[in-house]
């Protein structure tokens, strides 16, 4: 960490600041120039509150050299983490296709989709029971009944299941869900993250629409700091000025995250684009970029999907995508 | 609402679609062209799920003409709403300066700041007891003890208090807080919004960093749909590519929101800019833009503020800002 | 095109508006509702000035149904365009790897890089002679001498060359350049586009940092309207709030553009990410997404590159990337 | 400037790097830690190419402490610059209202608007002769004839005139234009900036839609490096995800620019919002934020404006805005 002092700083102020740093166990190095004095801090600076430092009157600016996420940081854990989700491994060379309907609607729908996606090679079944919707007047999900239907489909097909949690009070309802999803809108719902950090469940953490990679990793850190290290990250598009697609899929996040962290990284091309016609090409691109998995919406009757139908594939379309994704994986192995 | 049909749509598909619209109580108008058929829908379309419509195979695109927020909509409630917060009116020509520390830290701090800002003309006291911080290692607030200290300051000064809620399970703790703030990161924590819609408390709803005005109004709608119409909106900066300021204050949101909704709109220049030196000019600009209030961070010792010190004013600086804000208000009255 | 009239519009105003539309050769369809009147316009609306319409006092809003780019539009030209660049075909199934140094620096450098990238499978040589730099104090390129060196390398290797033009007065200098690049900062330099539309040169049009796909296509339209239909589009990253990468590569632009236009679309992963370590994964992703080519920066000595060294590959790294890109292409063919 | 070395850097590499810095006349300060070595550079670093440095293999990261714009920098020129435009002073406490039509259309229009805005207090007349339009099929301006009409209006009213240049070859046409505007799309048309730097004309430099403040100042630096120091900056909205307004007016740019540079800063609320109903409130906010002027579109018949009519005020509306803007100025003086 580097702190630049303002021109007017007195020697006494500087000394008392350095004393404070030393008391935090940091090594202090001073470069004194004609116009500026620069203080280099070396040691564990992850717990230094950078905003507090910046607010001091003698400080002109502060810059971290190391990233403030410790548990998620690749530097302190060079091996890829492999997360086991109900027997399916994700990360460290293990690639998983996750598929299923946006919303769980009926037993028939879930069963039909689950069997179809399993046959095409999906390793996990996704399905929304609690649905975050922008409008209070839109369909909000089957809730507990939706979880029940997913569990039935799991018993029938053997596919571990993934579903989104929205409320800290619902954790108990998710006890048999194999991978608990934190949606983009809750990526900084810190109390929910802390509570999930106390569970022993794998967590699928989606990047928020306006959150940078550092914030995504800090949110993973909230979960990991509680003791739960089984976190999978998910890029699902960020909000930009472009309106042809619902969001802008930031695929460079995949190699960048792989550099910054040991956690697995998957991609959700369905929510990222919001357009089913773009899902195939973005799934292939995700696989080529080095992602550890893709999560794709599949509906047996997209015409009548209660939500997000515009971005769902039919089972037939999904079958083609899954096969082509695997071809890309093989070509690059 | 307008729906454009795809070229291949058959007459039968079209008729069955129109039937469905009529069953929802909508008037249907058809314009048939050589290449396109356009269906105009007139009536209460606020409960039509636009994504469902878009997913139908015969639909090319759908466009709302009326906004889907009903309770918050200026069209159905042309008078400005005035929200009474512990005796202080906000909106409809009533302007309020809200001030106080980012975080509640000690009794001495809260009391000193409360008295100072009251003397300078603040009408409400703000203070954070629960703090949403990007890093799990940063100070997270005094929590329940912080609320207690704010209540003491209220008893001492008579200023109604504002504080941020982060957890749906803390609502009871906020029973004596006059204005409950929903922070930017929780703007789409829909379960929290629904729960607040069941209370009789005024709610200060901050715009999310990547949320557009429609989404802000839809979140207000979540609260209002539950029966609580006492919502105050707050512009506090959005996330853009510009990095000189922490966020980009979107002041045109003020007149735009006043056109779209009858709810009061205030501005938080401290969080928007993240730089105390810019707070004065942005407070003046907010007042000139027609905002119904400003919320300003004030700390008696910014050098040692536990969080966000870089954006806090001293009581002396705040006094100057408050006086100049009132001059702008008078000049334009 | 759809126009929604304001509530107060009189029958006379409406009639005169409809008359005006009919005089433009458009079919007019009116849907009259209790609260709104909607006018549907069918025919060639590409030349209607939408801002003019929106400014009329009786108009509430206007929406185009068809896109206003006519020459570039896939609807009116369903076959993929194939652009021939000095004998190398791009588009319609023809994939081209373009490679070379960011800046042309010395004869030795250009020759060494040209030979190396040719050996690895590159079909065109890129090199900057005129360099747009944010700072007036940074290296601005070898200019005419740089073009000369590129032409020498072309004579030596047979690779057609690509270079960026910045000034309308330099077109004559580019008479032997096979593909003239318009950089992101000049995407809306309309006078330059018009002038290039009068030439018979293939044009590589890069998307601006804050330009959406429609604007990119309208800029292509500027060139095509002048008679030059040989335009290749290039996605090279857009500006977002994310700062880990220099820009955010918007790969979903590739399939989206292929849907909207018949023009070839290539991707520049070097400028998009600004980080050489990310170029391989983003090149592979671009190929998998269906791009018609990739343009990659290669330098024989990135340590001493006069500009943008941080994003250049060594010839060895490029060789690996080129081979793997072709593997992805084969796997998906 | 600070450079952080990578862990593996050898002593020899470090010494040769330090030698290189010293040869550039910089003072070099080294802080050696267990994990990192930090080099502080003091002196005139404005001409160091930061990308070149970052590309060296032994460098982990580089950070500027001083801004790389030298002529525009407030640090080296602490007094506000006052730019004289045909006798009208702008900056350093001198506030100017600039007004006129988006496009020059007819003699009658220009004369009528010029007289009206002068009567209401405008100090300069604006008018577009060359119009940058997204579509090649939209009206492109009266060009040289438009300049002639503006000059006539100047002779008639005495108001100095402002008009936008788009082509480096048109500079001679602008010889009698008092303030030459560089539009947002040309903010990084570096050849145009250099050419304008050779003239003795005041330049109004508009911020690009996706350009940060540093880039705006670097573009000013392009003009100033050529010897022309008479630059006025203009904030006119940036591109964000919000679509209710055409762009997002970034008013915090006003105080931030005043801190960074001595150049005058004005605001264009018409282009920023694209909605005439928002122009009054944003003009007032701009004045309150400390801007040195506002530039407002006024049309005598907005119903028939050939472009951008949606954002133009009538002369009556402008009269009210101008009077209220001056009230804000007085209240804060």
C-alpha cells in the first residue's frame, strides 16, 4: 500500500502517522521528494480501511498494491479450487453445464426439462422458485412448492439442483438444495452473504449489474470469512449503454477472475443477453474463454414461460448447444 | 401498449392473441400493413407481463406507452405528495436539509453533530447504525447501540432521525426511527421492500448504482403496493466510467422524477461525489434543480471518521452550505 | 414506425400530420383509444427524421419498427457480404487472422513481425503509422514513413496491409493500403466517413467506445451511402465502469451484428482488454462466437514497444493463439 | 510517479531502470520491502509514456501522482483563466449565457432568435452550420451559408458567435467566428485539435460522450501545446445506462474541473438532457454548481426545427430561464 502525503505535512504529523502504521504491524518505507513524500507500507494491509486513510488531512492519495480479498486471492492459494456440488465437481479443469427453466411452474414442466437436459449432457438442474422481479405485479415464483418440485426432479433424475435464495429467513428451506444461488441484485446483500458463510452449502454468487470484479471478490470474501469456502462465481452480464442486448456479457471477466482468484467461474449467457438467439454463440464463447461451466435456461414451451421466456432455449436447441460446447472444450484440451 | 406482430403470423394466431387481450379488459386496435401488423392496446396494461408477451413466437416487439408503476405515477395522482416525518414535511414545496454522521460512533459524536446541524438549520438527523461495507473487514456499524444513540440525540434535540436498514429481521429495531432508509445496494431487495410496505413508517428509498428511474419507481411501487404510500426517493449518484468522482450525480433525475411521480425527491451529494470539497456545489445545484431536500454527511472530526470521512463536512463547512442552499431556495421561490 | 399522439391533439392537427406522412409515400394506420391515438406508418421510413417528429407538439413519442440503416441492413440483403482485401476474403464463412505491431517503428521490426505472423497463419498485416494518442506528448507514429515500411513488408511477404487513417487529407497516402482502418475515436467523424465512401477501398470500421450497434451501423451507412459497400465492422471493446480491463469486450455484438447486417464482423481482443495475458482467451472466444476474423497485436520485442506494449503478444505467443483459434474454427465447422 | 517492481526483478534490471529515469532528469527514490520494491519518481513526469513503462517485464504497476496535463493544470497556473470572446469575458467570475438555434435554417429564424436572446440577456449567439448527425439521411446543416447567416446576425445584434467545426479543411471558413466549437464526437479528433492549436481563435471544447475528465483535459492540452491557450471546456452529458434522458449531465464535473484546471467551464443542458422541459432546472443547477456559463438552444418555432427541436426552448421560455439563472448567480455572489 502506498500513501502520498500532501505538501504541507509537518514532520510531526508524518512521524505520528508512521508510528500508527508500525503499530498495525506494517513495515514503513519513506521516499522524500522536493514536492511530495511517499510512504510505502508492506505487510498485511488487507484490514486497513482505505477510506479512513484517505480522509486524513495530511494524505493526498492512497493506493493498494495487493488486493484486499484474502481468502479468495489466488496469490495465497495458487491451486484452482474444485467445488463439489452433490457429487459434481466444478473448477480445476472440471466443466459443468447447468440447465433448466427460469421459473419452476409445474411438475410436468420441471420433469420434462430435467430429463431432457440430463439426456443432452447437463450435470446440474437449475430452476427458480423465488423470483426477483422488477415489478410487484409480475409472477414471483412458486416459492416453497417450487423447491419441492425441484427436489422431486432431483430424485427422479439424480441431477443435483441449483436455486436462488432471496431472503435470509429462507435458508432452512434450501437445506436440500445442492447449490444455493445468490442473484445479481443480492450480490451486496451483506447480511445474506454472512448468513450463507455460516452454512456448509456450495454458493453460486452472481456478479451484480454494476459491480466490478473486485466487489464480486469482496462479496465472495464475505461468505468465505464466515468459514464457507465453497463459492462459485458467475458472470451474467453488466449494465452498459448498449440496449440491443439486455446486458453486456463481460467475457474477459473469466480469464481476469481466474488470474485474481482460485474460485471456479461460470457464465450465464441466458440472462446476460436476454435473447435466446444469442445463447448458442455466447455459450461457445464462454467455453472457449476458459469458463468452468455455463448455466443455460431451457423451457419445454418457451411460448408460455411465465417469465424470461425470451431468453430460454427449447430442449432441441439446448441439445445442439451442449454438444457444440463440448466440442469446443475438446478442441482446446 | 403496442405489440408488433412478426411477418409470418397467421390470422388464427392473431385472433387468439386479440381474444386473450380482450379477456384482460383491454381495448384492441389493429393496424395492418403490407409487412407488419401492429396491435394497439388501450386500458390498464400495468399488470401485463411484458416479458411473457415478448416471448410469444408471433410477437416481434412490444412497447409500453404508459409506465407500469401505478401508485407512484404522477398521471393518476397529479398533486405532489407531502410526506410527514416526525412532524417535518417533505415535498410539495417543503424542503428539508438532513444532516449527520455517516456512522454513529460515540454518544459525544452524535450529540455534538446533532446540536451543530440543528443550529445550522437541519430538520432531520441522519446516522448509520448498520453499515453496508464492500469489505467484510471494514467497520460494520454499532448496530442496535447506534440506534439507541440516535434516539438519545432525538430526545435531546427534537430532530426526527433517519437510519438505514439492511436486514428484514431488524424492522422491529427501527420502530422509533422516523424515516427508514433503504440503501442503494438494497433497492431491489424485494422481500425487504415488501416487508416495509406493511409498516406505517416513512421510507427513504435510494436509487441503486445501476438502476434507471423506472426501476427506482418500480421499487417504490413494491412498498406502495403493500399499503405504505409514504415513500421519499433519493438520487445518490450512479455508476459510470468516470472515476474522478466516486459516482456520477444524476441531477436531471430530479426534474424527470418530478414529472413521472408525485413522490418527493431528495439528493445525497455526499455519497454521490465521495469528496467533501464537491458537496457544497452539488448541494446548491440540487436545490436549484428543484429537489425537495438534501442529505449531507457532517462529522465533528472527519479526520477520525470510521468510514467515509473523505466525504464528510465539518460543522463549520455545513453551516455555510446550509445557509447558501437556503439562499438558492429563496432566490427561486 | 409508430407515433403516439398526445391527449390534447385536435382532429385538424391529426389530419394535417397524416397528410404529411402520406406525402412522404407512407401508409398511415390510425388506432384511436379513449386516452391515446396511435399512428402506424408503413413503408420506407428510413429517411424520416425521428427527432423532428418528436419535436412536434402533438406527438408524445415515436418508435421505429424498422432500423434506419438501409444499405447495411440484413433485411434488404440477406446474404452475407464477402469483402475481398487484396485477394483475402473476409466474411460469409471466410475467417481471417490479422496481426502485426501496434505502431510501425523500424524496418527490422516490421519485417520480423510480418514474417513471423505470416508463418503462424496470419492473412493480413496490421501496423499503425498514424497513432491517435490521448496525450500530445506521447509518440504519434512514423506517419508517411510508416506506410512506406508497411508497403515494403507487403512486397516482401505478400500479406495485404491494414493501417489506420486519422485525417481526411491523408486519403491519397493510403492509396496502396489494402484495408483502411477508421479507429474508434473517429467512428463518428462523419466527414472522414463520407470521403471514404467515395473511394473504392475496403474500410475497417471500429466501434466507438461509447457507441451502440445502431450507431456503428449508421456510420457504416455513411460510407455505403457514398457508394462504397466494402465495409468490415470491428468490435474492440466499449467503455464501462469496470477498470480491471481497459475496455469491456462486447462479444454478444458479434451474433447481434450478424443478425442486423450482412457486413463481416471481426474482433480486436488486444485493444479491448489492453492486457496481453487476456488476448488468447478472448481470441478463442471471438472465434467461437462466430466472428469473421480477429485482429491481434504482435511485437517482436514488447519490452520496448513505443506504445501499447502491455497488450502485444510475442511471435511465439501469437503462434499458439493462431493455432488454437483455428482449432476452435474446425471444431465448430 | 510511482512504479512497483515485480518480485522477480534482479538488482541489475533495477539499476538499469533507475539509470534510465535519472537520464530523463527525474529524482529516484527506492523503497525496498520483503515482497515488493517501490520506486518513487519526482520531477517533470508529464512526458513519460506510462504505457511504455507498464509494458516492461520488471514492472508490476505504475501510478501517476501528478496529472499529465501541464498547460491546463491548475497546479502550475493557480489563477482562473479568463477567455475573451469578441469582447465578452468568460471565466474568473465572468458568467456568460450563450443561446441560439441548434441549426441555422433561415435568415428570418437566425435574426429573430438572435434579437430575442440578446433582449433576454444572452451574451453570445450559438448556431449550427455544420451538423454532425448519426444518420447520413438527416439534415446536415447549411454549411458555409449558415456561417454567413450567423455573421449577418452578429453584425445586426453585436453578439459574438459560436459555431461547430467538423472538418480540418474548414478552419478558414471560421475566420470570423468568435468561438469555434469542437463537438463531443470530435473531442479526440487529434489532428483537428492540433490544427486549432495553431490558430488564435478561442475554442469551445465539448466533452465526449464516453470521455473522462482527464481525457477532456488532455484534449485541451493538444490545443494548448500548439500555442493557443484560449480554451473553454463544456460539460454536455455523458453516456450511461439511463435512457429517460438522452445523456446524463455530470454536473460534478464543474467543481472537479475547476479544481484540476484554470480553464473556464460551461454547461450545455440542452444536449445533455435532450428534453426541453428539463432545460430550466438543469440551467439553474449549472449556475449553482459554479459553472462559468450555460449554452442553451432556443428556436423561434421548435415545432419545425430541422433538428433537435425536442430540446429547444421558445424565446419566452428562454427569457424566464435567463432571468432565473441570473437570480441564482446573484444569490450566491
